[in-house]
C-alpha cells in the first residue's frame, strides 16, 4: 500500500492497486496548476484507490470540458482526480512512499516551458503518446508582458502579476515540502527583488497557508483554480516565484538542484546542473 496527502494533511488517500502510465506532462495547464516545470501523474484502477479523509476539503476547478482539477482548499496542494471513468489520476508529488512505478515518457513536450530543457533518455511526445485517444487542447492565450517586464498568471487567469526586468535566479528544489506543496517531482522557484514585483489584478483571490512546523514555509495560491502563485514575505526583501506560473520568456535559466538529499525515489535528475544536498552556496 502507498499513502499520500496534501501539504496540510486535510486530504489523505491510499493506493492499493498498481500505479501505471506514469508520465511527465509539460502542457501549459499542468504547469500553471502545479506552478512547476512539469507535472508527473500516474493512474490506478478505481478499486485500487481509497480516501483516508473526508472530501469536504477538496475544491475542483474545471479547466476544460470534462476536465476537473482538484486541490485542497486550505493549502492549495493538487490532489488525486477521479473524474475519468474507471481510474484515478495520482499526482506523484503527494506520495509518502515509493510507488514502485517509474516515469515512462515526457508528454506535451512541444508545450514545454521556454526556460526548461527536457533532457535524458525517456521518450518525448509533442502531445499524447501513441495509443491514447484524446484531444489536445490549445494553450490558453495570455496578455503579453509590457516591454521590459516578465508576466505571470494563474490557470484561470484571474490573478496576474509582473516583474520589472528579469528574475534573479532559479533553483529546482527537491525538499519534501516543495514536492507535496506543488504535487510534483520538484518545485522550480525563481527569486526576485520585491521592489520589482507587483500584482496586476486578482490579489483578493490569493490564499496563503503557513506550514505550522516550518520557520517560514508558506504556499500562496488562487482560491478559484488552485494555481500556486508568488509569495511575498514582509521580513524578506525578495519574492518567491513559482516558475510554472510564468508566461513567456523569463530571461534566466535554472542554476542548480537543491535539497537533492530529499529527492523523490521515483525521479531521476538527468541534466548536468550542480546538485546540493541542501541549500546552494551563496
């Protein structure tokens, strides 16, 4: 049995069936929803899945016809989706245990983030892999950034922000908190001087969850669609940007993998970026 939960623990589940069809998805909707470079999902038969908590804490955002994206209304973590007949879709970042299965491919590679390079030996498909009879939806159209700015938004588009200039640096973080918060293999966080960041609209839709046992770990998300959004901290002179929310070109590339000592067992780092067991040296 494999167990999983959201960041705050209000949503918990267990998987007794075999998890299959594990794939990294680079579509823009998954990037927006998770706030990450890509999402990693597997599927399990419905009779091999069970909730260990009430579903009252789950909110669902309909991102496309027949497509519901569920998330915890308290902490914003994405949670398993049971909208498809006969199967449940599991975000592997939520898991407490090794699922045994490993990723099989990168899908929607044609829609990958401009700042992220897909490397390694896994097969890559522009949309769905052969044998999956599903319609690929076009990427949502977003308002372009003003000259000299980087723009970002949530999946539903009701929250948007911009950054003057470029993002200072990007790190891929593999700590267990980031994995669970983003429901992904890792978080990809950008950092920018708070004086160059502003919310354009939708600030009233932002919710924040502070992890009680953490000194400062907080997740901010859109309460309408669950997308992870930038978090500002009064005691810090910078804003943390979930890179999956970026629209277009941020002007910088990831520098390193951090907290690889906590990396998910099911994920393999395939690029040549420096790796640090915890924080990267300044």
